[in-house]
C-alpha cells in the first residue's frame, strides 16, 4: 500500500508538466471563445483525444495510480486551463466511474470504450442521476426501471435533469428506481446504449459559468434496454434488494449506500481538485496583476491590504490541495472515510475557489469586472463547485453526521 507522500515521482511530474502544457497552449487560448459560444468545444476534445488526454487509457492510468494522486493532479492542471472546456474533456469520466464502480468486467470492457470513441470520431458520455424533484434528495428519485422478464429487457421512464453531456452523449448511464419501497436502496444504474429509441434531450440550460460544458434534461419514454445493461447484473441486484428488504424494518433504506452515492463518493475529491485548479489560475492572474499595476506611485501589492489577501488566497489553495490529496490517497488505498474526508476536501476546495476568484476580481479592479481578463470567467465558473456533486450544505451534513453519529437534519 502506498504511503502518503507530497513528493511526486518522476512519472507523475512528467504527466503533470505535459498536462500543464496542453492546458496552457490549447485550453487557455480557446477558453473565452467557447464560453461565449456556450457550446461543446468538440475541436478541443478532439485535440485532447489525439494527444491521448481524452482516452480510457489515460483516465484509467490516473485512476489506478497507486498513490491516489493521478486524478487530482490531472484535474487541477486541466481546470487551471479552463473549467468549462476541462469539464467537457473530463465529463465523460463521471459516467465511466459509474460503470467502474458498479459494472461487471464485461460491462466495463464493452461500454467505456464507446463512451470515449476514438481520436477520429470522439464521443462523450453522461451520468444521469438528478431529477427536477430529486437533487440533493436522491431518495425522491422517480425515474422507474421495470423488468420485462419475457424479453429480458428493462423499461425506463422518467425525466433526468442537469445531465452533463445529456442528450449529446453516445452512452448514457441512468440511475433509476427498481423498488420504490426501499427508498435510495431500491436504485440501480443502467447503460442506455447509443441510438436507443425513447431517449431524447429536453431543455439545454443557459448557464452562469462553465458555459462550454453542455448541461441538459434527458427524457426517457419507454426506453427498452437489454437485461445486460443493468450495471452489476440481475443476480447481484436481486441479492442486494433482498438484503435491503430484510433490513427495511430498521430504516436501513435511508442510510444505505446506493448506486448514485457510490459514484459521488469516488468523485468528490476529484471535484475538489477541479476547484483547486480554478482557484490557482485566478490567484496567479491576481498576483501578476498586483505586482505590475501601479497606483499612488507604487505597485498595488505594496499595500498590505492587497498583499495579505494574496497570502491568504495562496494559503487556502494549498490547504485545499492537501485535503484533496489526502482524500484521494485514502480512497485509493482503501482507507475508510471515517471523518467524511472526501466531503471535507470537496467542501473546503469549492468554497476556497469561490472566495479566491471573488478576491481576484477585486484585486483587478475594473479590469476584473470585464471579459477582457479571465478572472471574470473564473469567478462565474467557480460557482459550480459548491453546487454539483453535492452542495456545500450537503457536504456539511455528511461531515456532521459522520462525526457525530447523529441523524442531523
Ligand atoms: C452545471 C451542472 C452540471 C451538473 N451535472 C450533473 C450530472 O452530470 N449528473 C447529475 O446527475 N447531476 C448533475 N448536476 C446536478 C447537481 O448535482 C445538483 O444540482 C445538485 O445536487 C443540487 O441539487 P438541486 O439543484 O436540485 O438543488 P436542491 O437540492 O434543490 O438544493 C437547493 C438548496 O437547498 C439546499 N439544501 C437542500 N437540502 C438541504 C438540507 N437537507 N440541509 C441544508 N440545505 C439543503 C442546497 O444545499 C441548496 O443550497 C449538475 C448540476 C449543474 C448545475
């Protein structure tokens, strides 16, 4: 088992520098254009696929890095480039993690390659859990999956919302209710293969930030998928449901792990790392600006009021990164999150990104408020981190419940 270390090995440093180069040379220069267009930056994804950054191999290499630092390091560098474009590049990863967390080896081998496509014909994937009435409250999910035994098919009906890449994805991973009596324990995840009849895109959202990333509703009307599209398989599902029914009298349905939560647990430190990338990018712009902008005959950083803000910004970014790396190392080495360390890392890093990007706007003065300078976009982008993959309030609930053992509401 890998010891926790802050020393990146030579391979990790090489990957980090390579990603940084891609973020600086390809992502950053395209950021403003795709933010304005509010469209998926297909040419940039294609470029990432050509050099091997948008691929199952690359993702798996980072995911299985025994130190746990591969994914957070990659996320930080790509999101340092630009959050909207980076989410378009890594959004497929959320669906891939859904399959890795719940799927059989055969399902992993069949579906993950179809999520990415190939450099000549790139594809994306979507993970669809949230619904109009089931955001933080995953237990309120209504999308139903009913088994048609005669045909060995599952029939899905419902409306998903806020799905990154929803409707434009080649493969959709859909979480649905298979047993409404069991609350969140009665959920299961399904693959909806390319071009399946009955799946359509609903509203595409016009957003405040990360505008290069496509976010939309996904409507499921009598969507029929083969039995083999149930992630993990029917036998495993039946056994899990039987256990949940046994415990149902004791209220285990509310507290149990469920398909969507398994995905979120694995991805929370990764979202923290995205936030660190955005915060670091804004901090660097603000530091440069403060050293070169002169007022009252001296650089504005000469004022403690500015210099101390920069000192706090950098301290908080480093603290956020440490929490993220610790959580990723714990997850990879199989250490249980006994103090909700995954949620802690996401909470602190996302709040830091919001605060630091707001300070960066202030340090740039009028320029910070314009689209001529990137901190305006970074500040809008940072707002997402305290919302998706569990809001800050939900992270605090998870942490408080874990620490106290009490059912805090
Ligand atoms: C750009 C974007 C991309 C997304 N991508 C995906 C995706 O790919 N797949 C997917 O499934 N989902 C996705 N989401 C959905 C996201 O995870 C949800 O928006 C999020 O979980 C919050 O749900 P909600 O929006 O319904 O807010 P609500 O749950 O309605 O929350 C509203 C407010 O109430 C607070 N609140 C709720 N319950 C409590 C409580 N018990 N205690 C204290 N405060 C509480 C919340 O913290 C929040 O401040 C995405 C969302 C966005 C905006």
